[in-house]
C-alpha cells in the first residue's frame, strides 16, 4: 500500500538572480512533523511564487516518489537531499509514474485528491541544484513526479496510508505522458515553464 512519507511546505524567497533579475521561488520546502491542513490551492504554510505559471487548482499539490531519491543521490552525491528537495509537497512511497494514471483519486487522511499531470522541469530546479544539467536529466530519467487537484479539503499526517481509487475510464499513466513529451521535444531545449515552486 502507498504511504505519505513526508509533507513539505515553504514560502517564496529570493534564491538568486539571472541577468540582474532577482528570482523568487517556493521550491525550498521543509518537512512538517505533525498534522497538516489541506486547502483547495495548497497545504497550510505553503505558497507559490508566481501563480501565472504554477500552482492553482490543477497543480495545488506536487507529489514526488521517495524511491527516486537514491538515484539522485548517486548523481549528486555531494548534495544534501532532505525530503522536499525537488519542491514537492508530498514525498510518497508506492506511487510511481508508470502506475499512476491521470484522473486517479488518492485519499490521504481526510483529504482527497485527483491526479492531473506530470511535472516538467524549470530553470528554478536548476538553481536549486546549482546546475542546469538537472533539467535534461530530470526529464530524461522519467522521474518527474506529478500534480494533484484537491477534491476534498482535509488534514493528513506523515505516515498516513494513501488509498488509490482508479479513475475507471480510459486514461494515461504519468510516465506515458512524459515519454510523449520527450519524443515531441527531442530537438528542443529543456522546458523553462515553472510548475512547482
């Protein structure tokens, strides 16, 4: 059964600059130890920096599988990687991109969610890791995580089990969508759309 390993929140802060322009992001998240309230647009204590390109109803909660951390620690062995390193709100166990379908429902504590789409990498992830190399690696690896819409507000705790309710209609896995994106953008530069911070 799937499980919520960690719930992570963060508020926007300045993380550097590009060509003299200050960059703000909420990509730096810290784990919460105890119950967390889930609102329609985010977790209590969490906030997005630029609502024109990320956050909102269909990207209210970002999920990242804990199983991927060992892979990235091998790639960036000198970097500390506490839960929330990828800007995720939920670090999970047992929910991987090749099995999670768009429109699947997830129940965590008293809250309920719907899977909406994969995450695409952005330049702020590059700033978080100190290299733009992560943008290509992130997409090519297929270890993207995915977004949730909040269907029912509620409360959850790290350690809660996650019940998966299949969508019950034709849909696509998160992995298949990412693979289609990769095929359609092989000759294009990595995406710069901000979707998680």
